[in-house]
């Protein structure tokens, strides 16, 4: 179950607070997955008590966009901590879908990759199994089929340290790179933080989703949770 | 396994100090609901009286919503998010798929906090833990009473960290983030956030 709350001493009108929270959560807590299961209790609350002496912020206030952006970034930090603590997780994975036709489909694709047990076990085993990533993209339940053009898609692993080359291309314009540098792939996949970059090439929207690998420990923890 | 790296996540991700927003106090306690005796009940209170508070929330879209979700949503609907001054969270038992009795239990908890605050519809509630079991109300009610009567509330770092720990279940570290920001007019404000979660995580809240 995901629970969380954010409190602030700013004065924010409740309607503005609700829209701010909803937008922030859509780009943070609603973009994480550990195991693909949705709880009956997931809740994120926010309270603004107005202890700071400044004008009340509503949706028409000049500060609204700034505060919303700061709350979003803040919520992303919290959401990422949840993924880092995923049961049995040894790796933190950012799935970055770029140049999508629309945000919704970018998110659907990012979520499909993030929830694929076969992708997650491959990442745990440090196996550069790009076929599983492409497979997950292929079955994603897109709202608009034009979001995915098999001849335009690019998929890469991106190194999260300072090592070069930073990007290891796995699929270029729909063509699998069959001579992938396996040694470099192993180096990248041995890092505790990973990034999977998917460039759809069908638009300008993007979505980041955060997930983790799936290990034996997950089964150990959940095999007898209730008893 | 090659991938199994030993990382001290607590040392990496738990802060050792923090700045906290004005006008909030928090408390936590171990009621005994958690079998290991760890902290399992926390309350956050708004103590600022200069103007009414605003509250907002997003909830699971799972069709089987737990009692605290149903109740908290009804409080926000009733108040339009105005004047909510407390959140009470328990861990160890999710009070989920517990039917009418679960809802009554959640109402009792919220009512007890409201009584201490001296006003109605001022408290939201959350629960996490095992699904399909009733809350141990005797332990939780006793914990609420003790926290208020002994005035266990504080605004220092340890109090906030205790609150973060009290909502954990299978988490290996408490999740506490706090930051100070400035508005264009120079006014400084603070955001503090606490979250929990390690499994059953793929939320889609609305």
C-alpha cells in the first residue's frame, strides 16, 4: 500500500490545492510501480495551514504554477523513495519515454515496461534482454495506435554514472542492433540505478516512470505476509 | 546472485536533520498492533489558528476501497477540504474489506481525534497493513488517548522521523523529505512529506 502526506505552511485555497495535488500525483506517485498491484488503501493527502503570512494562493495567482511545479518535484522525490525501497529490489529503474504522440500513451508504454515481470527479472539478472522491453511496448494498451510506429522506435540503456558511451543503443529506428556490445551492457546493468530510454519518434510528449527489479526476495517477503 | 548488492538504504536515504513547516505538530506511538512492538500509530496536527487550513487528497481507484479511504473522502466532500486539522495513520492492519464494522471502527478513531481537537469533520484517517482483519480498537483508542493526554506532540526532527516510522509496514527505511522554497516576493515556505510503501505498489489515484 502507498500512503503519504505532504504538508506546507503556505495558504492555498482548497480547490487550488486539490488541482495542484492531482496534477503532481499524476506525474509522481501515479508513475511508480514495484509489483503492478494496486492497493485498496492508496492515499496521498495534502494540508496547507497558512501559517506563513502571505496572500492566499488560488489557481489564478501568479505563484500557483511555481508552487505546483515545486510540489510535483517534491512528490517525485518521495515517490522515488518508495520504489527504491521496493520489496527485494536491488535496482532503481527510470523508464523514460520520449517524443510520444501524447502523454497518455507515453505513460501507458512506460507503465507496460515497468510492470513486465520478465523485464524486471532480466534487470535483476543484469541481462540486456531488449526483446522483452520491445515485447512490453508492443502489447501496451494504447489510446491511439498512431503513438507507436515500429519503424521509428529507438530503445537504449543509458548509463547513470559518468562512464562513456552513456547511451547503449539496442534498437535504432525499429532495427534491432544484433551486435550489441554485451560487455558494455553488463557494465551499465551492474549499476544500482538504471535508465531505459524509449524514443517513439511520433510526437513531442514524454513520461517518466520509476520501477525496480524483481528478485527472489520479493517472493520470500510476500509468501507469508499475513501469517 | 550477481545483482544482489548489499546497500544500506537507511543510511543512503534517511535524512539526519530537516526544516519543518510552521504550525504543525506530530506524534507517534507503539500500540501493540504490530507484533514486533514497533511504532504503529501516528498523528499529524495543524496548530496554526491564524486562518483555516485547506486539505486535499487523492485516493485509490480500486473498486474495493478500504474503510479509511471511504471515510476520509466523505470528510473532504463534506468540508470542501476546509478546516481539516489532523491526519491519523495506523500501520499493521489495513482495515480493508472489513465492511460496516470496519467503517464504524474508522469513524470511532476519527471521532476520538476530533473530540480532542474540539471540532467535528476535522480529521482524515489512513490505514495500512494486513487486509481482511479488524482493527484492534482497544489498542488504538488507548494509543490516541495517551498521545493527547501525555502531550506527546513535537515539531522537532525526531518527532517527524518517528511519524515516518510509525506508518511503515515492510519498508526497510522511513521516507521523509523536507525542503524550504521561496516565492517570487521573497516569502519562504516549507514542504514536508512522508510516504510509506514497499509492496502492492502500482497506484492510480484520483
